[in-house]
C-alpha cells in the first residue's frame, strides 16, 4: 500500500513591524518583499501606523525606509508623529528615513493613453537606492489617482504600481480610504495586495473605539477577529488577546490576602499565585478595603501592584485607606504601587482593555486590582463586559499575575451583573447582616477552586488597625452579630460563671467530706493500731508466762531426778 507524503511548505518570509500586538496576530509581521494595503476612514490611524512601521524598522530592525506622501509635507508629518515620541529628523539625518512629498494637482493631470506612473517609479527608485531602503510607504493612493476618471487607465496603473513594488523587492504599505460599497474607493487595491488590513474608528453610545481586522493575508495564517488598538504617546498598541487559548501554566504557590483570618478561611495559606479573585457585596461592605489589604501585603513582599480605580482618585484611595491603618503612600513613593484612575465612561470597553494591557506591560506588576468592574456596565452590554473581562483575565493568567476584582451587587448577592463569577477562581462575598435594628458586616467564601475552604460566615470588622474577622454566634435563634452577638456572649459568660461557681462549691464540699473521711480513717487506724499493740502485748505476755512455766517444769524435773539418785544410793 502506497503512502502519500505531504511536504511542509516553507514559512512565508515576513518583515516584523515592531508594533505592539500586530506581529502577534500576523504571526511575525507583514509579508516581506510584498505589498500590504491599510484601508480605513479618516482619522482611523493609517498614516500613523505606516510611519511607525518605517520608524521601528529603522531603529529596531536596521531596515531603512521611504515615505512617499501625497497629502502632507515632511514638516507636517514630523509634527504629527512627534506626539508618538518618534525623532523623525534624527532618522533623516542618519539616512535611515526619507520623507518625500509629491504634490498632485488634478488640473495638471492629463488623461491620455500614454499616461503612466513612470515618473513616480523613478522618484521612488532613486529614494530607495540612495539609502538602501527595504521598506516603502505610499500615503494615500486616492491622492495619487484623484484626477483620473478613466477606470481602465486607473486599474491598469494600479496593477502596474503593485507589480513594480514587488519586483523592487521592498516591503510596501499602501494606504487607502474606505469605500462606500467596497473595501476601498476603487475596489481593486484589495485584490492586488498580498495583505489587507482594515482600520475602523467606531462610535457606540458616544464612545469611540479603534479596531483593526486583517481581511486577508496570502500564504500565511493570521488572526481573523477584530482587535481593539490604542494610539498614545508610545505609538500604536493592539490587543490580540481574543486569540488566547486556555494553555497557560498554573502555580501551586500560595500568597497572603493581607488578612490573617481570611487566609485561615482559605485553607490557612491564602490565594494561589496567578489566580483571579472576585469580591462582591453591596455598597459600604468593605470590598475596596479587602483589595487594599491585598495590595499592601503584596508590596510588603517586595512585589508590584497595579491598581485600576474607576471611582476614586489616587489621593482619595490613600486617604480613605489610612483610616483603617493602611499606609499606601509609602508604596507609591517606593514605586511598588501604581494607581491608574479613570471614569469607566471615559473609554469604550475595548479601549479600556488596550489601556490596561499597555499599563500592565509597562509596569510589569505581580498583582492587579480592578475596582469595581460593575462600573463597566455603564459602558456596554453585560455580554460585552463579560467578553472584555474574560479576555483580561486570560491575559493576566497567561502572565501569572494575581488579580482581585471588586463588584457592587444589589438585590441578588450571589450574582453579578457582569456574569464573570464562573471564570473566577475564588469568590468572596461581603454582606450586610441586620439584627435587632443593627447593621453589621459578614464575609464568607462562596467558592475557591483547588483548595479546602471554610463554609462558615464570619463577622467582618473595619477598625483603625485594619480588617478584623471574628467568629459569629450561631445558635438555635440563628446567626448573631454586633451587639446581639455581644449580648449573647455576655449571657453565655454569666452562665459559664455560675456553672464555674457551682463546680467550685461542689469541689469545696467534696474536699470537706474528704477531710472528714480522712480524719475518721485516721481515728479508726489509730484505734486499730492501739488494739493491735494491746494484742501484741498480750501475746508477748502469754509467751513469757509459757516460757517461765517451761523453765519451772524443767527445774522441777531436774530436782526430782536428783532426789531419786540419793535414795538409790
């Protein structure tokens, strides 16, 4: 029987972009020596992404680049990308980058059968050869062909442009405006390009979110989802975590929650490192305080904590936690704690996700706190929030980062609006317990995967020395806390005192009886010993009399024998 052998094809050569996240979802970068089309509407980030591709290629990978601009001058481009921290002028001086502005006026374009792009090819070729460029950007193609109405000429020259770039052996990016019915305005660029990337700046509920999608990539696998991306002072960051699989490693190491009695409720050792912890409860139950204790304990171990706050400013958090004996300012000063505060409504969910990823990658924390995740409901639907948080949790787990999430609950205490409890490893619930007109706090562990944990409710106290967890009273009348617990404890203490006094009275009576009996035993013993001595004396006297009688009998017998001898003689 013949077996057919399938030979593995060689991996398509790729040019890494250096753009955070893009190389991951393209599995290495853009197709090397081929053309990539970046399409999108106005303000979607096409020019910035193209420029970053050139800048990072020159700085990180030693590949010089040429930027052919048809809309903005070199000075305008330099100013626009300066906000990203790129020193364009230095790269130009070092002959690692060329920015060439080509002015195209519609009135100067004559459509004839002889029209072609030969002049542009010569100009680009000269720029490439002058610095040995490996990367080229054309921005944007609509400006180049703006004056052409003859579709036959336009399509022919588009094909010729893409073929020329490929024959030149450069890795090229061509930017294009989004079309109304097609992906691009002319509807041809996406077919002749080897890779097509679509950028989108979407507004939902008055909140803008940038997204990226790879429409096609010839000869290579790639991520097919929509990925949020962020443009900030460090450039472009893409969040490719929708593709993360459940293949991350786990740790058996246990770390303290910062509350000793809570550690005891969790098998005596605290949380697993790299796990996700959910703390839920109604307003004012102490969720943030539990999170702050964990942050303090982590910093005391010499590790770093990144705190995402959606309700309070850093100064407010520091002030409020000082009232329970936590000095978080010292960790801020030492660089072990970083608090990132922003209203949830400031960004869309995806932008929050990208911002968090950027902060995590830059700060490299050992633990992350998100307080509270329930505020994200105001930004999107619960299903979208769950998706965003699930991706965040997977991302944190992949990096072995322990995470604490707080969530505000209302009527249903053992449920969350974000519906993420199923993906959490440990779930702590802090609740109000109202008894006899008094409101107290209780805490218990709803679940904690992979470890034995308490099923008992404990009373949760906030003191000026931190959190204190004490046992509640559980009796026939139910669970008692606060003053009711104190009253019951006093009652039980009084009963205990009475029982102790009664036992002491019984002990004294028993001791008295013991002493009487001991005296009686001593008297009987003395009487016995006297009688015994008396009998002993009688026995001795009797023996003496018996001895005397025996001696007398012997003398008498001896005396008779002497008399008989005298008579015979």
